[in-house]
C-alpha cells in the first residue's frame, strides 16, 4: 500500500490526478488486486472517484492524510555517530534525505536545530561508511542519530533524486521529536500551496 500511495501522491504533487489501476500496477510491478484494494479504501473516504476506465483524485488532502496514517518508517540501520547532523549529511553516500535534512537541503526549510539525520539509502553502504565514527557509552548504546530507511519501490519509477514535499510530510508526521512539529507545519504550508496550484491548474 505504501508504494501505491506514494506513487499517487507524488503524481498529484506533480500535477496529475487521473490514473488507471492497471497502469499503476504495471509501473510499480504490484498486483492489480493490491492497487484495487488501496483505491477502494481511498474511494470510501472520498479521496478518489472511480470511473469505468480508472479513477481520479478529487481530494488530494484526504489522499495525503490517508497515506500519513498508513505510512511506516522502516529503519534498516541506525547508529550513534560522533558528528553533528550537518557533518553527517555531508558524508552520506548518494541517497534521498528526508525529515529535517530533506526539508533543509531541498527546500530551505530550517524550522529548528536538529540532531538526527534520516535518509533513504543502501543501508549496507552506510553501515560500512560510518563504522569508524560509531560511538557507544560505557553503560550501553547511545541514542541513534543516523537512521537509514529502506527506499520505496516507487522511488525508481518516479525518478526521484530528492524528497517530494508529500514524502517529507508523512515522514515528519511519524516522528516524535518536538521539532518535528515545527518542520511539519512549515512543510505543510509549502505543500498546500503546491497542491492547490497544480491541482486546480490541471482542472482548467
């Protein structure tokens, strides 16, 4: 479901609102049944309207909120590194930053100081990359400040080289730091402006 919701939401963010179940199935390499399951859920809350040949996103905000509550942050590697967040970002191998780093690096949104770095990346590469900087206390492991997330299937399909605002939104919503709320509010303002402009532009 996560891949389907990501594909639809980023598509809407880019100005598209009409899709077909088979088209989504083919491009993501998932079953039509899986796509239909997600579309039916979205239709039941009024986020999409189903037609004879496909479906149309009629309420982008409901689609976004549905993805937000069903999205799971899948950490495949985490560690405490003896570096600042900015230093960690500068040493990362190619990947897609999300949460605080993604908001700051891709959109200039710097709502508060932060100490954790979240990135969609090959976790094995990062594990080898940072092993010499890992830090542990005498009493046990320190709180992680590097979180590597498993990339979603839709990233390659959508040719992502940076995190879309909608992805930042759903990831920030699922974090529990006090400053995630500040970042979330600022990302939401930017995302609302993009969705309204592109969504209504396609309507013309």
